[in-house]
């Protein structure tokens, strides 16, 4: 049996859409089946105990740069992963416009591979509503692993948006929390409003 056939068999067993691709819905269904948890449609995801407290020091350093509304979600994701036997750390949070422009230059006017399509002011990292995670085995950082898809499903279950769902550049370590006022708008519209609020010193979530 090939990989696609196996995924189709798993999807059929879980009672979800059968397409042979292990996307977020599949990983989330696997996570819920393994943990024995249930998710009710329309229900606000509940954060696990400890989500308002601290996690590991490296994660906390990055989490401290995020908007207060986002911090419990970042900690919750670290805790959810740990409960599934996966060690993750939050390795990136807020970036300034200048830092974003420097990252955008990578693979273009500077050496390295292209890692973002966003200039300064066009990334959710610039407003403290997005963060990146890394999987670790001991002190070793694991940049590529199928486990990122499992973490993606956990993040989606918590109410976060996952970069692994993007169509341009898939960014599996990336997660972001969309403000309630932007729930029905496009990414472009949300970023425009965030830039406006940033320029005028307004809060991002109210």
C-alpha cells in the first residue's frame, strides 16, 4: 500500500474528507482520536491549564514580545505539543519593520534562500500577533519533520491560523491569532488595518 492509499484509509476511518493528502483536517482528526478529546463546532477552544503561566525560558523570551492576547495561545501550543510527546519552543515573535525588511532581502539582494514574501509592515510578525515554533530533540533544533503538521493541527484546534495552510510559501512553523474584527476580512485588509493602527498607536485587538 502506498502513502496516498494509507492516508485515504486513515481519512475514511476517521470519517473526514478522503483526498489522500495529510492536511490540517487529517492531522487534527488524528490528534483528537489519539487524545480522546472532542471538538464541538462553534465552540471556543479551551486553553490547557498553565497557558497563562510560563513555559521554557527560550519560548518565554519570544512570547514576551507578542501582544498580551496572543501569549496564552503560544504557551498553550507548547503545552499541547508536550502532552503529545513533542518538544517545541517558540523561537520568533515580534519583528520590527527593519528586521522584516532584512529578512525579505534574504535570497534577493542578500545571500540565502527566500524565506518570506513580506516586506516590513506586511507581516503579522510586525504587529506581535504571530510567532514561529521549532521542534527540538534535546538541545537539537529539527527544521524539517512531519511532526510540524501535527503541531499545525493542534494550533488550528486552539483557534490559531497556521502557515502550513498557505498557498504561496507554506510556513509550517508559523502561527498567528487573527483579531475578532478581522475574522471576515482578507489577509490584505487585515494587514492594512494593522499598519494603520500601528501608525496611530492604537491597540490591535480592540
